[in-house]
C-alpha cells in the first residue's frame, strides 16, 4: 500500500510525462497535417488530417482510482448477480448458495511495464482478497497457466517465463495446498489454427478456411473453439479434483 505522499509524487510524475508527450505529439501532428494539406492540393483523392488525442492530466484521486479498477468491477458484477439470483435463475427458491470455486485465466497484459515482477505476490493476494470478499475462506482456485505458442519453450527469464512460473508457484504455498492448483494450457494450443494464421499469406489468404478454426489474434488463442473447449474441460476437471 502506497502512502498519500507517494501517490502525489507518482501522479505528478505521470502528468509531467503526459504533458511532455502531448507537446511533442501535437507538434508532430501539426507538421504531418501541414504536409498532408499540401499534398491534397495536388491530388483528387484527399487524405484525412490526423487528429490529436492528448493523454490525460489527472488528479491524485483519479490516479489512485486506476489501481484495482478491474478488480472492483469484477466484485461489483458478482455481487449484483447474487443479489438478482432469483431473476437470473428461475429455479432458485431462496434455498441459499455457496461459492465453491473460482477459475482465473489471464496473464498476457502483465508481460508489459514490469508488471510480471510482482505477479506472484499479487496472485497470492488476489486469492486471499477474493476469498475474504465472498466470505469463502477455502474457496477452490484453479489458475490457468498461460499457454501461448503451445509447447514452444519460453525464453528463460522472459516476462512470460516469469509469469508462468509464478502461476505454478502460488498453489504450492502452504496455505493454498489442496485448495488451489495450476492447470497447464500450452498442450491445448491449436496447431492447425496456428499453421493457418502464420503460414504463407496468413489467415486472410483463405478467410473461409480460417473461420473454421478461429477468429482472433494469437494473444486470444486465435479464438479457437477447439482450444477453449479443451482448456475449459481441463479447468472443470481441476475444479472437481479440488472439490472432492
């Protein structure tokens, strides 16, 4: 937890960086638009001018609010669902409920801005916080380990290598033994989708064929139905193992 003074300093640092970026970016866009305007005078097909989208200058409270925002939104959505459980599930007749398990499958964005360096610590705290929030101290946790690029070895010490090792390490903590586990997903990487996407001409060479295997980028596992079905089954089997 940072002190108020640290938040003030960090907000000021970010604002200074954004102000410098805005100034430099505005100058680049103005120069580019000047060139485009001159070029448009000589052609029948005009190019649109570039628009300046400044980075925000934030208050200290706005700066603080960005941390944990996604977590708060997740918690809010779950609470709203539980409050409306009778409407969402007509078979529910106020018989009560238990939150037995939670599946976490994420990691790509933490490869950037040094976020991987605190991934293991944050993952452990995340489990503790979710269990406390929903008053389920032994809630089973399945952590889906990143599986991008399949069984291709990760570079030792790379952000992805760091995150995958952290995902495997947390369930081995004494407090999580028997109530959390890590499920490897690399073996479910869809190699057929991979070959189409990365092959000569890429996925756009034969869109109809590509649509039979996927519809997204590699960081979303190509949107492969086969891949997600296998991963989902593995998560379910892992959860059943914890709930025995």
